[in-house]
C-alpha cells in the first residue's frame, strides 16, 4: 500500500510537470507559426493528451476486449466534459463565457465540431457493430475537421511566448511526461482500489476512463493557470473529437467494434450536449453550470458503482 501511494504521488508529479512543458511548447508553436492557441490545443496538444486512450483502446481491441476499448472512449469523453471542462469552468469561468454572439465565438465553433463528431458516432453506433464503413467515415470527418482548424487564421489576443526549437523538445518531453505519469498514476490507483475490494468492472468503467483523461485534466488546468485559455479548452474538445473519430476510426478498420450498451452512448451524448450551458455571458452562470456538471458526473460514477 505504501509503495502504491508513493507511485501515485510520483505519477502525479510527472503528469503536472509534463503538462507544464507540453502547454509551454504548444503555446510557443502557436506564436512561432502564427496559428491560434485554440487550433494548437484542438490538434497537436489534443493528440498528445489522447495518447493514453489511443494506446489503451487499440491494445484492448487487439486482445479482443472491444468492450473495454469502447467503454474507455465513452467514459473518457464523459470525464473530459463533466470533469475536466467543468473544473475549468469553476476555476476560470471567463475561459468559457462568451463575449458576443455564440456563432462567432471561436471556442463555441470548436464545441460545435465536437457535437458534429458525436452525432456521426451516434448514427453509426446505432447500427452496431462499427466496421470498415464507419472507420472510413470517421477518419474522413476527422481529416476535414483538422484541415478546417489549420485554415482558421492567425494568432488571437492571448499573450504567448515562443522558445525556438526548444518548443519541440518541450512538446516531446511533455507528451512523455503526461503519458508516463498517467500510466503510473493509473496502475497505482487501480492497485489501491483492488486492495479495498473494488471489482475490476467498476475499475474499468471509472478509473480506467478517468485515468486516461488525466493528461487532459492536467494540461487544461495548467493552461488555465498560465492564462492560455484557447489551449485549455481546445485540448478538451479536440481530445473528444480525436477519441471518437480517430481512435475508433482506426480501431474500426482493424476489427469490428460492437456497441453492447447504446444507453452509455446516449449518456455521453447527453453530457456533451449539456456542455452548451457553460457558454454564457455571465461568469457566475458559467461557474454554477460547472458545479452542476461536476455533480452530475459524481452521480454518474456513484450509479456505476452501485449498479454492480
């Protein structure tokens, strides 16, 4: 137990420091190439923080555990919205509070692309299993979204600093830090849970999903603290897009992915849709809705545990 606790602390340290370097490098690239921080967050950083989901899900599919793979994706997307985005809304509501028309707000535009990815997944999941046609559509939609993001324009008003070629080292080191840290944290947390007699199923639908979302949580919170709001929110929304369209797109090309529980898909879609409540003109309302989302996530986890 003591060793597990020490590993948990070490994993947390790797995660936080890795996220710090990751955000610094991503922001530097944004400044260097004149790309908006939101675009960097939705693409480069979202890809890096989604590596745990990618690795865990593809390994599960390769071993024939499609339920774990799909459950990890659905659970991670719920955690990204109801945990990571909600915490960001509580800590820094100005990150999400719209300054003008919803249609013109760049963060809302990114959110709508995430909703589009969710709808595409909903349609194909209904006609389970996911196969080659779904994989082709998912990857094509992902390519269109990435192309759209890189064509969006130049750096916005956030003050960011480039570090030359060190930005590449920061990003590479940051990716290594968040992936290694999340892995150590997940293994130690799972061991602690098993010590207390929590079933493997509950660990899978809760701790695995939350564990693979830890890079998003660490990176987004660090970005919020550093005042790089575009990176923070772009990372969360981009990660959800990456999980649904890229991870499941590649997975569906490799093997058929059955959807045993469509209700879980609907719950994920419900949380994703509910996130629109965070985009208000009032910081107070945004923070309040953040608490509501966080409370609903706590209820979701509680029901998952009590349903066993």
